[in-house]
C-alpha cells in the first residue's frame, strides 16, 4: 500500500483525484492539504463525499506534512508549486505536479508564455513530461512528473501518429479545441458564472494561449523538427469534457481507412486510447468521467487534408485520471488500476 498526499485538494482536480484514489486498491490517501479550508473535512467542502471520505484538510506545514506520504500530488498554481515542490524533492519524496511549472524543457519559453520568472529553474531538467503513451519508461523511475494540461494531452495524442510517420505538412497544423468550464478551475470570476456561460460559446486566448507553447514543444520532439501550430481554445456551456478538431494537409494522398489503420497500430497496446472505426467521430459524453481519449479520423480527399477529432474529460485524462495513470506507473502497478470504469454518459 502506497501512502499518497494531495496538496491543493479542494480544487476540481484535487477533488477528482480524491474520488479516484479513494477506491484505488493499492493507495492510501494519508494527508490532504488546503490553506483555505484548514481544519474542515473534505466532505464539508464537497458534500458528495460524506460518509465516503471524511479526512480533514491540513495547512501547508512542509515539515509536518513531508513524512505523511511517499508520493505527493500537487494541484496548485504555478508560482506556489515552484516555491514548494523543491523542498519535497530534496527530501526524496516523489512528486506529480499539475501546474505548468515543470512541463517545459526550456525555462525561457515558460517565462515568455507565462509572463513570470521561474522560481525553481534548476528542477526543470529533472522533470518528466507526464504523458504515459509517449514517456512511459521515463515516468516509471521519475522523481518529478509534470502532468500535462488537458489541451496539450488532447492535441498531442491526436497528432502523434501523423507526426511519427511524417504523414502531414507540419506547417499546416490547425487545432480548434473546446473545453468544459471546469477546465478553468474552481473560480468565481465573472467569465465562468452560469449566466455568462449558459447558452453561449466563445473563443478565448486567440493566438496567445499559453498551452500553444506546450503543444509545440512536444509535437516538435515527436516530429524531429521545429513545429508551429495555430491553436484556438473555446469554452462550451458544459461542466466537463474536451473536443479537439485538428486539421493538417497530407504530405501524400491517403484515404481514411489507411490512416485509421496507422492510428490503430500506433496505439495498439494503449488501454486508454480508443481509435474509432471509419464513419464514427468522438463525443465528449463518451469520455466524461473516465480516463479514456477517443480519436476519430476523416480524410477530406477534395483538399488532401486530414481531420482528426479527439475527445477526453478535461478532469480525467486531461488531469486527475492521467495523474493516477502516472502514479500507477511510478509505483509499478498495472497502469489501469483504479481507472477501468467507463464514462458517465449521462
């Protein structure tokens, strides 16, 4: 049994991690931390956990918390993660971090897009990007894993086979991505209020969203060349879910069936990646509440262009579910332990 601590437990990601790990057969949640709700039970913050998970939130006393767990999952803002995580690493605690702080290979790129000076640049090079389908072997032995964002996960896995096989013109990639409102976290900002979001669909961060740089970094590594993408995120009036529609010009003529076969072979051993048959496209309701990503492929022969559609749960494979997948790898458990449940559908 592995003892796991959750730092920043009362956000949506932290709450989802509790939900998943509570029923994990090999994990004991040994400590939870949140400054705003110190002394309150998790079930006081999230009543659906009453009689299920009644642990009290502790304050962030680093020395007092350190000995309570073997692995710590962080769900804090970037600046807070950078200040705190190094102390845990120095004490040989293994860390899974959900902020963008340690996802970048080049600190300068992080600082340019996040508009902040990195407080712990020496720890960036030791971090492993937490996408198991690509970095599985490195994750197993990592001391610090930087869990990807939901937009990058949905985009990278949607494009990986095309880039690995050099099937597209890398100068032509366009990604239109749509997220549920929970992707912004548990905020009270006006933009995320019910009256603002219901019956409304909007783009934001056009040509400037910070996840563009994260997507470009990983796609460039996959392709073996510098890649730039046009990435536009959108907010949809739904609680959870994500759909990416990805466009790229084919390097040579291919049909839909050929590309689907290539995708199925590429993801042949991946439990959580479901490549759909020809004529089927993913929907957010099919992955909501799960750690699955569904991928559909269509070739527009008139334009010699491939359209890839990928759907996942922004709180699942896009955050907490992927963190549990990473945790399983780090601990030597079967990768799908505690994650085999299908989506909610309704």
